[in-house]
C-alpha cells in the first residue's frame, strides 16, 4: 500500500472503527518484514506474513513484458540465494505468523519458471520445518501449482489467496487442508465461473480478502483498492451463496480464527 501513496495507519484505524476484527498483512519482498512489523505494532489483530513472492524471480527473461518497475531487473541464481538468506534471517527475527505470499505467476512470467520454482519450493520447505502455514499466489500456473501442493504442501496448510484457478487446483488444495480465499474479482460481471467455484467451496474452508491495493471490487473497480471495500466482496458472496450478510460475516470470521489457531 505504501508505494501506492496510501497511509496504512488511517486505513487500519478506519477499519477497526468499522468493526473489523482482524486479518493478515501479506509480505511482498524478501526485505519488507522489519518495516511492516513496525507499522503493525499498534494493531495486534493484524497478523504478519513474510515471504518472497514469484515477482522476486526478477524480470522476465524471454520475450517481452512489462513487469512492475521495482522487479524489472534480471536476477542471477546467486542474487536469489542471497535474498532468500535475508528473508530467512528476517523470518527468524520477526516471527511472522505465515509464510506468504509465495507461489507461481505465469501471467507475468517473472524470471524463469525454474527461478520461480526455486523460490516457491524453498519456502514451502521452510514452512514445513518451521511449522507455519503458507499463503499461496497462483496466476495461470494451475498445473504446476497442483503438482507443487501435492508434493510439498506443509502440514499446517494455509490459504490459496485471490483464488481464480480451476476445480482441480481447488480440490487438491482442499485435500491438503487449505482455505480458499476470494478477492474483489469475484464481483466482476464476467466472472460467473469464479462465482460458480465459490459455491463449490465447503463453507468451513471459505475466506474473503481485499488484496489491497489490487482488485478493487465493483463498484470501486479500477480504483486503488482499500481494505474497507471488502464489504462489496462480502455482498457479492452473500448473494451468490444465498446467505444473510451477518451469517456470512460470522462464518468467515470463524474460519479465520480457526486458521490462525492451527
Ligand atoms: Zn497474490
């Protein structure tokens, strides 16, 4: 959020005023744990996650694309190993509740698939060693993700965040104890398939999330997303599941509490 010019303190203060109970602040880069842990000190209800996402595989090395500026450098395997070391030290020092986001992104094709797998699988192994759950990002990489979860998912499971995958991925993740979390793209008119997937998630494995500053839900679509907008995602999910809003809020809050107490 910080690099989008958003002020996390006013956002969190507003959220808690609106009755927000708690959530997870997701890690983006190998070196962001010290700073985020400082910001989150006044908000014990927001749990810390830390990780190297697939974007830290560096700039795409074949063809053309425009990865986000900050990740646009090509990285060597030595660079990646050094960054994993920094992250490991930060995880030991700041003790995040989750390792995440980690995953595969074949939409932006950061680095190479080999580098993305190295980063992802290293952290899946750490999660098992440290007894932590993981937060998984998957974009257009369902086949490899199904395989990775089958081989390496940590015993604590975790969350498939911003779920936008196929039924096979959902089933594999559920079999391995994961929660399935939907974000603002659930509300996009053309995403009927995603709403169909929502109906297939067992109610005790369902989560909803903001993915702020991305994926602002309708009617805020196109604007920088802010966590309070998640209310629109709840409204869409309640309608899709034919549930009362209050019951849905209680369900998601209870699932979240179960997840964090695992
Ligand atoms: Zn993500």
